[in-house]
C-alpha cells in the first residue's frame, strides 16, 4: 500500500514537473513569438516608409493666363485632369507603387508659375512635373528648372526645343515638324498652288509663328496676319481667287473668321492644325454649320478613338467617367501621367527611353521613341469632312 502511495506521489510530481516544463516552454516561445511579431511589424513599417520615400513626387501644374477664353480653357483643363487621373489610377493597379501627388491648377501669370517651380525646387528637386500644356508654360518651366533634377512632361507643347533648354524636359505631343510635314503634304495633294492658297496666322503667338515660318519657307501661298481686333471680331479675308486656306492659328483665334467663311458662298478647302481637335464641341458645331458641299475641311490630329484598341477602350472609359467625349488632350494627359508614374517608381528613365520600352507599356498611343527636341514620336491622322 505504501508502495502505491509512493508511486502515485511520483506520478503527481512528474505530472507537475511536466506542466511546469510545458508552461516554461510556452512562456519562452510566447516571448519569442511576440518579439518576432513586433520586430516584423517594425520592419514592415520601416520598409514601406523607405519605399514611399524612394518614389518621386509628381506635381500636376497648369497656370491659366487671366486673359484666356474661360469656357475653352476650362474644357481643356477638365480633359487633362481626367486623363491624368485615369493614367495614375491604372498605373497604381499594375505597380502598387504609392506616389505623392500635388495639384497646382489656377489662374495666374508667368510669375505664378515661377513661384510654383521655386517652391518645388526647395521641397524636392527630384520632382516630376506633368501638365504645362501651353507652349510658353513648358518652355518657361524648363528654363526655371535648370540646375535641378526636376523632370517635366508637357501634355501639349508641340513647338520649341525643350531639351535644348533643359535636357530633363519632354513633351508627349508630336513636334510641329511632324505636323507640318503632314499638313504640307495635304495642301499639295489638294492641288493647292501658291497663287490660290492663303495662310492665316497670328504674329503675336509663338505657336502660330512656327507655322508661318514653315509656310513661307515652302512657298505655299500668300500670308495673311491677323491683328488683335480681328481675332476678337470677324474679319474679311482676301478670298478672291483662293481655293485653299490654311489656318496656322489656335481655334480660339480663328473661330469667328472661320464661321464667316462657312456662312459665305466661298467654295474651297480649309486646312487647320492639331489645336482645333482639342475642342470637340466647338469643332462639331463648326463642321455642322457649313453649307453643303461648298467647303471641305482637313484637320490633323495626334489621336482618334478609332486609331487602336487601347484608344477605343480609353474613349469609352473616359465618357463614363467624365460624361463627355475624350479629346487628344485627354489621351496625351493619360500617357504623360503613366510615364511620369513609371519614372516616379524607378521603372523608367525618360532620357533613355527606347521604342521597345514604350511598346511594353499599356499606353493609349503607340510611340516610336523621342526626338532630339524632347518630343515623343507617334502617328498623326487627318479628320476630313
């Protein structure tokens, strides 16, 4: 009996020691598990902060001159903003790369733009700027960013040698040389001769002056320079004996005059430039208002919704998001935003971008690389009526 009691005591002691050992082991591993759990959280926090800090910030900048046509400018800015939003959202789905975004969209002057650039240089001189749709804004921003590591992508500048001003500045828009090559071919194919062709320009506008120089250099016809009073109200053009008119001006500068031509009995061919396709409502109204068969119109564009499957898909998405038809400005803005995001996340060097690298990205337009001026090369098309 005593032996049984002793054996039972030994079993209880063994069980107690086993429980103590189990509790000791559990406690020991619990502390280890807890240590590694919190260490893992700390590492995750540090790594995400490092990744976030490693991405470059993107600034969306559009400084709108006070004297601009408010309706037309607001329409263009809406398309640019919506296009950029879609581009950045689609990039986030693919890369999962968080990018700090700042918008600076307001009315102002060159001084307003200069202040914005200086503030960016102080905060982070490696920033990426997109927007700068006006030729003058793109050139000024490029000049002001000299000496820093700021990269700029204009969504609309087709004139000016941006890379000569600043090797880190680019434009998603086709260069004016590509536009002019297409336009001059169209003028010649329509049997427009020097004696029956009129070129209309705004000598106070840098964009228009570039077309004027090309028109004169190629001896394509008579030059007619608009003055400020003629832009704000209709003006009579010397149309007698003229079969072709080329408008080397913004649509806003030529709208009243062009409407007067359409409402007259003049019969011939009107050729415009890519800026006219930025405003689909005005252009549609303009085309519908013409008298039947009296006027034929050719307008070059850098983007149409039928140019490729990506363009069709983008046009449908944009219509649902913005409740309006997409324009070339929206498509340019999408591609500029996507390229900027690729660079911000360290996936792309815009200064050394190849055609193969661009082709591998889900961009709206197909690109053949960049020119020595900093413009992205892509196909151009003609809208004809």
